[in-house]
């Protein structure tokens, strides 16, 4: 009977640790500012559009407060490609709802304009 009680006690201890970790992560996500905009974040940073270049790289259009940034995302981190003017950012059309067909030509036109500006 002794080994059986030891196994039950060990199982109870593991379950208690797992439950405590789950409760702590839920509390930390809400109270310590974890998460992204829309998932407990402040909502001041928003990804307006994203285009994947390949499996590991993408271009993102971000609104951070009143600023609009074009960022390159790669395994090594994020790179600022360009900062849009307030007019360009405000005129940006958000992507179509998921049920409607996407319009990638608008994003490509924006990239061409930014490349010509340099």
C-alpha cells in the first residue's frame, strides 16, 4: 500500500503545480500587461496589413499611435523600412473582410510609391 500512496501523492503534487502555473499565467496575462492589442493590450499598436515574402519573412504596415510604419520582419528581428506620412497612413484602406477577395495590388502600389520616394 505504501508505493501506491507515494504514486498518488506524487500525482497530486504534479497536478497542483500544473494548476498553479495555469492560474498564474492567466493572472499575469491580465495584470502584468502581457498580450497584444485586442488580447489584453492597450490597442495603441495595430497591424494594418501583412504580406508574407516567404516562410520566415514578411512586410508589415503598423499604426503606432499617430505614426504609420512599414516594417520588415525576419528571423533576426524587425527592421524599419519606411515611415509613412500621416496623409499616406490615413488614406490606407484596411484589408477586405476575410469573406471577400483580397486586393494585393493596393499594397504593391504602396510599396512602389515608397520605393520611388527614396
